[in-house]
C-alpha cells in the first residue's frame, strides 16, 4: 500500500516523500526532502495514538449517508416506473450488498489506519484509504489550532482538531477525538507553540 510522509518546512510547502527514519534522528538522513525535519529537530516516526473508538460510529454513519441519494433515486424510479419489478429488485439488492459492505468495512479500516501523536517538537498524523498519508507539523510552524464539532460529533462527544501551518499541503487534522482529549490537546499545542515562538525571539 502506497505511503507518503510530509514535513512542513520553512517555505510553507511540504518537503515531499521521505524515507521512514523512525529508527534514527532526522539529522542523520541524507540531504533532500527530509532537511526540513533536521532543521526543526523532528524525528520521523509512526504515530501510535488511536482516535476514540466512537469514531467508528461516526465513520459508519458518514459512509451510510453516501448511499442515501442512490436509495432515494431507486425509490423514485420504482414509483415513476413500476413496470419491470425484476430490475427494481436487482438494483435494490445490489445497493444493499454494496452499501452494507461499504458501511461495514470503512469504519474498521479507518480505525486501523488512523493514528496521531504529539510531543514537544511536532504533531504526527497518519490517515488515508488506499494511499496512506503521513503528516508531520513541527510545533515551531504552527499558526492556529482549532476545533470542529458537527451535530453527529456532538451526539457522540467527538471533536476534530485542526492544526494550521504555513504549508501549501493544508492543515493537519486529527479526527475522531474524545472532546476531553481534544480540549487537552488544543491547550497543550497552544502552550507549546507559544513557548516555541518565545524561544525563537
């Protein structure tokens, strides 16, 4: 399965795919895309913290909602053109089978893949489906830290934490955290970012 690692560098653009160097410090890696990590003192490694188990419910509902337009279209089709019951039955059966597999597989797979972690130097995330993306946002590059909770998130007491840097690759998102964990994470990242900025000056 294809994997990609991104490090937010001084120019605001991702440093590009780099070799997994979890077993050695970043400064020992060859010159090139990983240089941004060496500058910020970030060590390449796999994040190990999981999202909340309740995130599986969130992802299951999100997957099921993708099939709702097709279900509605099939109902309208059956009402407008009731002739040809065999076709309606076949279409409904295909929707049930494929939709059921999708809803069953997506939450399990995402829970297996998605990881995050933070320390005094960076925020690390891993996400994806067929292609897995690793993102590393050095603390010194953090601009803002935000939280987002939709209606389903509030019902499940989940929160998404968004870490914004100057990177052209966009913000780093940590999805499916318990709200208490998210609040603690935001407070910790804010403190670390402020300390890093003070040290830089």
